[in-house]
C-alpha cells in the first residue's frame, strides 16, 4: 500500500469517497475543459440567435410588397366593412407619413412659384 492509501484508511475517508477539496479540484478541471471546448467550437445556433432581429427585418423587407398589396386588396374587396375601414386607415396613415417625410408638394410648388415671380 502507498503512504496516501494508508492515510486514507486511517482517517476513514475511504468510506465516504473523495474529500471536498478533491471534488472541487476535479470540478474546476471539468469546468475549465468545458469552457475551452465551447470557446474553440462556438455553436452555430448561438450565432443564429444573435442575428434573429436581422433575419426578421430581412424577412419583413422581402415580403413588404406583397403585404402592401394584400392591404390594398382588402381595402377594396373585403366583405367586412371593419376590415375595409382598417385597411384604408393603414393606407392613408402610411401615405401621409410618407408625404410628411418628403415635404408638402403643394407648399413646395407655391414656394417655387413665389420665388420665380419675385425674380422676374
């Protein structure tokens, strides 16, 4: 028997398995090995999860035209008055927001006319 085995027999630790310190040391080794494994081989699902928002926005952009066409179709052809009303509200809201972003074409035209009139 080795000296270490004799000491373990004397203190009764063989009956209860490895000591807490030995278990903590083994746990630390496993933890380190696991962290190194995941650092060297990242999971593709993790990378995909990081880009979920990007993929979602790309999906919406790709289907924007067909969604807009569906709303326009519903505004004219739905059998439900409430659906037609809601579709028309969406169309008008989007058209007004777009016009506000581009500026008011009537005001721009009047401004150009006034400037041209004052220069001649």
